C-alpha cells in the first residue's frame, strides 16, 4: 500500500511545473548578394539554461516572449543587441541581451565575392512554465507546392578530394534557387563546411551541377528552392 503511494508522490514531483527558456534563431532572409548569412554558432541553444529564468518571474509563474536583433561586425564582434518586442515584465525582457553579452558567439557572413560581411541575427526567446516535456515547435520549413528539383546525377552531390582544413564538417549544405533550366542561380550556405574557403568552394561546385528543374502542379518547369546536402569525401 505504501509503495504505490510513494510512486504516486514521486510521479507528482516529476511533473511539477518548472521554468524553461528556449531560443530559436529565425531563418535569415534570402539575399542574392550573400553566399553565407551571418549566423549564431551551432550550439546557440546552450546559451540559455532553466536556472537563468528570473527568480521573481518563476515564483509568480510569469511567462513571456522576447525577440531581439543582434548586430555583428565582419570580425564576429557583437556590436549591439536590440529588443524588438517583449512581454512578461522587465526582468524577462532584459535577460536575452544579457545572455548574448555573456555567451553569444556568431560567425560572420560571406558576400558573393567571398569577403567577410557583418550583419544581424534575430532570435526569439520563449519563457514558459510547463508541466511536462512538451518540446517547443520549431518554425515550419518552407515548402514548395509541386515536384522539387533534384540533381540529374546524385553523385554530383559528393565532393571528392576536399581537404579537412577547408571542410571540417563533411556534410555541409546550401539552400539553392534552381531555375526552370535546371541551374542554380543562387546559393546560400545552410550548414557551413566549417571554413570560409570551404563554403566558397561548396557554392562554386553546386553552381556547376545540372539539376532536374522543379515542376508545378501542371507539370511545367519552374524556379524552385532546393536544400542541397553534400557529402564530402577526403
């Protein structure tokens, strides 16, 4: 009799509401003059911890949402953090820029000619108190209403003989705009190779690949986006 009661108490403790902070970097707008947009480091979600939740807000069960814009120089220095919108109280509104100043790390963008470029990153912070593990929904990925483009030869998405210095990441990817003739007219790095030289080489390679164009519902070739994931072989 006592064992089931103990288990019920433990379960109740496990489901006790707890504060949580989640952060999502908004996708950068497509810019034809950019080869790689400025982005937060890949581990940016580790910049926030539940223990950072303002104590008064947690005690009062206050929740909120804060959107910030971070201005970053071409040498990766954080120049400015601006609150674009906020709810939940001043202590919640102030925290994201404090966390950025303490932990924020960003990687500069690349212009179409390969030169470093600064820019802005927009991040959404959600402060909530939840009863159980319900993950925050990621923003939906853009979808193409039709048949997406794809490489005529799938082996064209394999990059051979690349150096580990240029490609520390062996599965980089880029968002392409493929025209109705099956050529990539725009290339923006999605997952970096790990180096500026590698990202420049990746887009150069993808611009030379022949693709099946996307098709609309009527079966007519049209310009369409494609996330191209490349496998790097040393």
